[in-house]
C-alpha cells in the first residue's frame, strides 16, 4: 500500500491518486485542503469561492482515504486574497508555498509511524524530505516525482536568461531559491528508491545531479478526451491567425520571445494570453495592454478558449512536461514549442505542430506566418494534432504509473522489463 502526498493536487496528482486507488494500492492521499462539493455550505458560497474550492475536490479518491492538513494553506489563500505579501513571500514568508509544502511533509512523516501496511511513500519535489527520512527509518520505499527539470540545469539556463533579458529577471521567482532549499531538493533525490519524471528532457537534466542511486522512470502525463474536430476558416477568408499562450507569465515560459514574434507579424495575427503575472515587469505590463489577457480561468473555460484559437505558442526555456500542450492538441490546436520539455516526445515536427529552438523569436514568427498564410496546412495539422493527443490518454498514464509502482514495490528494474533504451540506460 502507498501513501501519496501533495499540498494542492493538480491534474497529474489527481490522476496518480485515481490510478493508485483503482489498483487497490492507495493507503491514504494527504493534501492540504480538500472540499466536498456536496457539502451543504456550497450553495451559500459566492461563485468565485465555489470555483476555487472546486479545484480542491478529489472525487477520484474515496473520502475514507483522504487526509487533510488545511489550516496553513487556508490562511495562505486568505493572505493572498487580501494582499498580505509579506506572509506569502517566496520561501521566507510564514505562509509561503514552500512553508505549505514543508508543513504537509512533516505531517506525513509523523503519520508514517502509525500507518500500518504501508510499503511506500509517493511524494513530489519540495515536499518529500521529512517523509522520506521517516520512511527510510521504517524500511519503507520512497517514490519521488520530479515534474520539472533538475534545479542545476534550471539555474544554468536562468543565469543566461537573466543576463540576456535583465528586465525580465523579476519574473523568475525560483531564481531566488536559497541554498538550503536546493540542498533539500538534492536530499530528496538521494533518498528516493525510484524517481519518476514526465519527459525525456527532465530525465536528461538529471545528468547534472551526478550519480543517483535510484532508477529513473519516464511516465508521460496524459491528455483529456479528444473533442469533435474544430471547423477552421477557409484559406481565402483573410481572417487573422488566432494565437494563444497559456501559462505563468514568466520568462521561464519564453514570453518575451513570443511577444517579439507577434510584433514581427503585425496585423496578421491576434494574441490571447491566459495566465497570472508573477511580478511587476514593465515590458510585460506594456504588452498586456496591447493584447487580450485573461489572468485566470477554470480548466473547462481554458479548453473552451483553446477551441476558439488556431495555434498555441509555447516557447518555454525550461519545462517539465507542459500539460497544456496535449490539451491544446486534443482540441485540434497545433502547438509550436521548444525541445526543452515534452514536445519532442509528443509532437511530430511539421505534421501536428512545430518544434523551434529556445530564445528564437524569428523561428517562432516564421512558423506562425506559415500557418497564417497556408490554411490548408493549418487544417491538416489540426486533424493530426487530435490524432496524436488520442495516443496519449490519461488511462495510458495511469497504466504506466501503476506498472512502475508495482515494479518499485517488487524491487524490479525497468531494464529487466526491456523498458529502457540504451540511451536512457546511460542516465542511470
């Protein structure tokens, strides 16, 4: 049996919880706040609060297996809403995201001593040190998921980016991580029995971590169910190409290069940006006055917006997977992305999307201009994108995850099962 822990429970965590529960392997799922939509108070709450709490519901897990540690996270949400920036300041604030992760980690570590029949703890980056220490003391296996690339690889790229685009350096909050936080990340890796990553790119970044005892398994995330094909405008319509970007408005996501590409194309395209600002940034703030900007939407609303656009630009400099890539493709929206994420694992360049180099606004502009000019190509890529997304279902993710967890519990390796290519074996 496995204890799973994560403070917020995003899409991939929910799918992991469902997979473990459906396979009869979930002992408990620990999170910070969870909300039951059927609660009698739900109808009395403002719509905005219902939407926020709805993101903290976990219908994939029976209530008997859900455990919460809510007070710090509830206080953080209130502090964020009422502008108490000091309390939520990156890493050092008493109610920072880091503090929430550490608090839940300590709680899970304490509970392990009283949890019978637990064979493994499954935790995520920044929330595993204490629970892994306790697990190892008890002879329990430790499964570690690294959703984004290793911090040393991140730091090298962001050092370069801060020098290249100093005005945008303020949009890199992780760039300010302390040495203590980085040491915790390394200890988590060192204490893992197995490391799960969502893409080959994340696996490659772990080369910078040196020799690791744990086997590294690539378990790609999934896509939502494919929607009905989207009707595109005819080649002679003359309509502007509708471009969408979804993600945190940070230079880690390559936003500066996207804005440069859009500027090169002038009136041929129109841009929608969906995502929150992470800090005051003058060139970004100026751009948000020019382009359509939506700070936040529910997941269902994001999918609706995708279906109203022709192409998604995702020029990340450093990524783990980028769930939105598969979500866009499932909606029939081809994606232009970089190799620094899961795009090379998913996109067939020139068929269902494009892969362009990082920091190359000209290459991005050229691909957008091509799709703007050739609507027949856009239509064929839209159809191909949906076909590709259908091959990356969440069910396939759940099956792969459970297979990997079972091998971990049994002490088997990927290589024994013929699941590693020679190139990937070199990473271990």
